[in-house]
């Protein structure tokens, strides 16, 4: 399934379901109903942006710590294949910043 985030301030942002659900949970949209269909108001966007930036920092710190621990055991650090949380969340953060400036909602599932 695809998620399509829409706003009158930006173009649509499309994500695969697992990635969109991860981002929605990070910004506090845990309720099953809001995972399917919801709205993010401009006044909620600063908190959502901060939550995403915090999650990105924590994710990167954890990966760095794991790599350091592997080096201390004289092992090669595990290379994480795929796309990082930063790479997945950055387009959404950019969308939120623009929508916040223009005082426009972001909706999904409608």
C-alpha cells in the first residue's frame, strides 16, 4: 500500500506503507485510525519536525555506537543496507516546514 501526503502548499509526497507508518508513529500518530487517514495542522508541525529530528539523531547515534562497539571487538562494523531514517524523513520534514510557513494542513488517506 502507498501513502500519499497532500497539501495545498506542496506537491504530493508518496511513501510505502512501512515507511509512512514509521514516520507517523514518530510524530505521535499511534491511533490505528490516524495511521489510515489523518491531518496535521500547521500548529502541530513544529512538534512533528522536532520529533523527527530527534528520532533521526537517535537512530544515527545508535548506528555510530554499534559501529564503535564492533571496532572495539576487532570486527568490521555492520554495514546497514538500504535507506536511512534521515533519507526517508527529509522530504517529509521539508514538506512540513513549507506547509508551516504557508499555514497549510497536511492530510493523508483522503
